[in-house]
């Protein structure tokens, strides 16, 4: 059951900016999203890690109702700061929590300030919506996506095709990018049912004017089948593993 859109309280923005309620530190690993059409890095996704490279769940398990707003905002600032320090010249993809956004034009202010401080072009930022946020209303999500797009940011839906799919969001406010869930990608070259689903998603995105990212690609067989369907953006171990506080060089299949 959808909950109503969260009411805006500007005081929360001030709390987010100064990190109130957050009693742990974290960093990021970056994984490339490659464009095989021109053999370049299209973007890097910022993946939460512990300060010594510990897995994401060591950090995400500490996020709760009291600190999620501060965590979401600090994630954005830290990702922009580290990307700038590393000299990232690709797009930067940042996961965001819709339930931590009261009103997009206010909650984006810390991101804009960080981009200005660290000289990172806001036109190179992608905000990636995860499908875990099941309780956020369609109206609230669509409003966030539309606001971010109007501000010049790109938007993406992560893990599409597994669990709670956002087809309602696709109808209300299509994102710029849609990332196929790795459950759909795994062994797609030999599973006709998956092939049919992927083909339908490709057609949908073509008609909506967006692009698809195949994530979690691990084998050349998966890649070759997806490539035969016209997909050009990829993320996965076949190309590069995440690099802790660095930008790993991807490899491209022939």
C-alpha cells in the first residue's frame, strides 16, 4: 500500500547538511558503466563501503528512520567530493533514498553546494532510484524524478525487473536510464523466458526515449546476447570490479 508523499520541513535540510544523527563514517568504491559502442566509460556508480573497504551492508545496516535523511545527504556530498578528488570526467551515478527526500528542490541544495565547492559539473550527475523503497508513493517518486530532470540531472531506476518493479513510475515519469536487474541478465543467453522479458523492456525504453544499462554482466555469453539486442551500456565484473576509492580501468570484450 502506497504511503502519501512526505510533507516538507525545511529544518530537515539544515540537519542533513551538518550530519545530525549520523554516528558512523563511510566511503565509496566506484564501478564503471561502460559504453561499448565507443569503448569509453559512460559513468561510475558510487557504491557505499566502510572506511577500510568493508562491504555495503556493514554501513547500510546502520541506516534507520532517525538517520536516513542525514545519511542520504552526506552520501551525495561524499560521492561528489571523492569523484572530484579522483579527477572523474565521466558521469557520476549516486543512489538516493526517495523516503529521505522531503521536497526535491530543497533537499538538493547540499548536492548543489558540494558540486560548486568541489568544481563538479552537475550535468554529470545521475540520481539512481533503487527499488527497495516500496513504501514511497508514486506521486512523490514521479515528482522527484521530474524535479531532478528539470534541474539538469539525469535519473535512473536501478534493479529493474526484480521484486517490486516500478512500471507505475515508468508511466508517470520515465527516467533517462533503466538498469536491468542482474537476475534478468544472468544466463539470459540460454533462457528464452528472460529473453522475452528483456526484449519487451528494450522496446518499452526505445518508445519512452531512454537508455538501458545491463548490470551484473559476468560472462561473454551474456554480453554477446545483450549486445545483439542493441544494448550498449554495461556494468559488471566482465568489464571491471568496483575499486575502493579509485577509478578502475575497464576491459572490453572483442
